[in-house]
């Protein structure tokens, strides 16, 4: 009757009179049509309820295929149901059913609203169905209604369609996201740059302090490393400089070797031009220079007078050397005499010692003067055969010591440093005749060169040692130039 009466009211209102239902009787055909509509509506509602029961049963049975077939039933009339989302439908519907089952009604009654707005009640446990509201109905059923199922289907299908749409337009979305991220990054970059421009003086100052600190740290570390490896660095630098110097020397030497013919020819032309110039000066000049005359002395004839003059010069040189040696000995005796006089003044020496020293000094002076006066009367002929052999042995010894400076150079460093001056005066200068001629001066210079090389190898480890050290050979050279050559 709840379905039949509304149909009758609808037919009565078609007469446009509020009292038509009371005053006018309905025709038989019209009543039959109303009954048929009501029966058809009831059958559709029952089919709807049966479809919903199948859906809830399929959800509980974990059968996604059966659930998909139940969802696509025409009687239920669900929209937006596609096969691609069967698994997603099953998961979401099962979650919703579990949530309702937690607060479900144990009686099992479910209310379903039709499209015309009527309420239909059914119980899936007992199979009962009715239009009237049951007495034990509470409104908390564990089954899902058509509206709830349709809501879930619409949401799942919408998510699927949205995902497909995003996948189909992925490149467009990526492009849009890239442009938007670019805009955000440029905006952030511009803001950062604006901040840095505003804080530029402070940033520059901070960077300057940091860079200075880093540079100072690296500098100190580098200095510490170099100081810790100073010997290795010096050795590496020495090797590098030696290699570079040898390379330059070899290149220069190779250049000379490649052009030796041209160099010899050029030197011969230069020497010929110089000789012609000097010869022209000698012939044409009224008073030619001494250097020019010296170059052509070998062309002049030697006379007896020249020979005697040369011999006289040699004799005078020998006399000078003897006088120098005599003066040295007298100076030493005078120094001893001064010391003894000073001791006499201080009552540390008797007068007899001073008188004996004075007599000794006089006797030595008289002996030296007599030997120098009698030297002209004696010669090599007055020597015996044994003394002559001894003299020749000494000559060979002195010649060997002069021409091979290695022996004297090694002997210098075997002597104590306190005795090097006396050794220089008494031995070396005597052997080289106080460098009285060019040959002996050249040999003495060769001795100094060899001794200096030995000293560099023995004593000089660093370049600073040449300045801060106490070089023996340099002192000997200075002493020779200041003292012995000056005499």
C-alpha cells in the first residue's frame, strides 16, 4: 500500500482538482496501470537489493572477479565501473566494509533508499525483505549501501582516470613543472643575489679574512715543509742548476764544435789584424808603447850585454829572496827579544838571559852578512859528489811539489789552523821563491786553486758557510797579497 497510494494520488492530481480523489472514481484500466507500475517498481527494488547482497557477499569472499561482475549488474545501476580498477575496487570496498563491521548492527537489517525516495529494508543473514521499518532496526548495518558503493567507485575511477590523464600528459606536466621550478629558482636566486649585493661590503670583508687565514696557513705549512726538507731542497736545486748549467755548456760546446772551422778562421783574421796594427805602430810611431815593443822583443838580436844584464837580474832576484828570508828571521828574533825585555821589566827574567839573547842576535847577523859576502866565492863545483846527488834529489822534490799542487794542498789541511800562517811563510812561499817570476806565480796560483777546491769539498756544506765560515785558503791568499807580495 505504501507504493500503491502515492500512485493513486498522482493520478488524481492530474484532474487539477483537490477533491477529485473523493468525487470521481478511477477507471479500471487506470487502476490496473497503477498496480502494474507498483509491481514493476517493487521488482526493480528487489533486484537492486539482491545485487547489493551479491556485492557485499563478493567483498567478504575476497573474489575480485565475482565482485566486478556483481558491480556491473544492471539492476544495481552503478556508474563509473571499469575492469581496469577491479583490484582497487575490491581493496577500497573491503576497507569500507571492515570499518562498518566494527560498529555494525548484530540484527543484520540494512536500509536502502530507492530513486523515488522510498526506504526498503532487507536482511542478508535471514533473507527477509520488506517495505515497512522493522522494530529491531538500529541503522548501523555492516553491509554497504548503493550510495556508499557508488561513492567509492566514483572516487577510485576518478583517481584512475586522473592517473591515466597525468601519464598521457606527462611531458606537458614535466615541462610545466620545470618552468615553475625555474621561476621559483630564479626568484630565489634573485632574492639571494639582492641580499648578497646589499651585504657585499661585509661579504668581501669576511672573504678577505678567510682567504688571508687560508693563505697564511698554506704559507706556514709550506715554510715548515721546506725547513724540514732543507737539505733535500738544496740538493735538488743543486742538481737542477748543475743540469741546467751542463745543458747550456753542452749546447755552447756543441755550437763551437759545429763551427770550429769558422771560429779558427775568425780568430786567425783577428790575430793577423792585431799583429799588423802593432807592427804598423812599431814602424810608423816615433815612440811606440812598451806593450808593442814587448811583443816584438823576440825578433831583436841578443848581445853579450843583454845576457849579462839578464844574469844580473836573476842574481838580484835571488839576493832579494835571501834578504827577505833574513829579514823574516831577524824579525822573529826581535820579537823574542821584545818579549824577554818585557819579562825583564816585570822581573820574570834575569839580565844574563837578555844579554845572551842579544849576543846570539849579533852573532846571527854577522854570520848572515859573512855568508852573503862569501856566497860569490863558492858554487856547484865546490860540492862533493854526495852533496851534489842530494842537491839533485831536492831539486826533483821541489819540482814535483811545484808542478803537482795536490801534495801541498792536502798538507795544508793536515796542519793545525794556528800554524797555517807560519807554514805559509816558511814552506810554501820558500818553495815557490816568493813568486819572484811569472812561472812561480802561476804555479802558486794553481796551488791556491787546488787547495780551495779541497776546502769546498771538506768544509762547505751550505752556501752560507762560505760567508760565515773561516776559510783557510782565503786567509792564505789575503796574507800573500798583503804581506809577502808587498815585501
